[in-house]
C-alpha cells in the first residue's frame, strides 16, 4: 500500500543509487519510501529503501537478489511484510547527497539531474500526473523562473509582495525526521 506523500530522498536521491543497484520499474509501486537516517544509527552516507516484500512472487525474489548482490548493499531489516534494504550511497554521488542535505538541489551535477529526470520519466512518464511531477522536479533542479513566480505569488499578500532572490532554491530544505526510518 503506497503512501500519499513521499519524502524527498525518494524523489531526488533514489534515481542516483538506482544507477548502481537497479531499481526496476515493475517493482517501483512496491517501494514504500526511502530514508537517509535510522534512529539510533550513526552510520554516514547510508540509504534505506523500504520495500513491501512480495513473498509469493518469484520475480520479486529474483529482483531482491539482484538489488542486494552488489558492493553497495550492507544489510536488510525485516519489518512485518516490509523489508528495509540498507545501502552505502555511491561515492560518485556524494556531492549530490550533501547538496541534498543542505537543500541545494540546483547544485546537483548536470549528469545527476539528467539521471533523476530520466529515471522518473521511465517510471511514471506515461501518465498526466507523472508528467506533472517530472516537470516540477525539473523546475526545482533548474530553478525555473515560472516556478519562482508561482512561489512568489503564493507567498505574497495584498499588503506585502514577496520577491525571492535569484539564488533561492525553489523547495524547502529536508525535514530530518521525515528522512529517518523508525524501526
């Protein structure tokens, strides 16, 4: 069962780690969420993927074997009918990981931005809501002027006009609590 709202690491970092672990489109709907932190765990640069475990599907068993058979896999944590897979985040994308923590989405490298957009286009680019979400992700990554104007209009009142700096990111910094898995 999918949530209505996901945290930001799923949107902006999952596509990058998927490059090395191979998240497959036919199982994306079983991926519940992702996290950067675990309560009572001080491990740095980990990525936690919470998946519904589809026990009686041999294709899922093969998929699970593929995603844990790589150098980035650390361990699995069973939680009822879900599994939390723990991975080291790829060193080549640590700058993006750190920019993400700082709320600097537009600082992601061009290759990382393209991977993110390509990933979500492949996963959800065939539906109107999917396309709208991909457009919003692109607007955030590239500091789109139209999105900036929308935000300024939404934040302004008749008495006070809000003008965002051209250096402003167009999405909030992450909430650490939302990026922490509690098991």
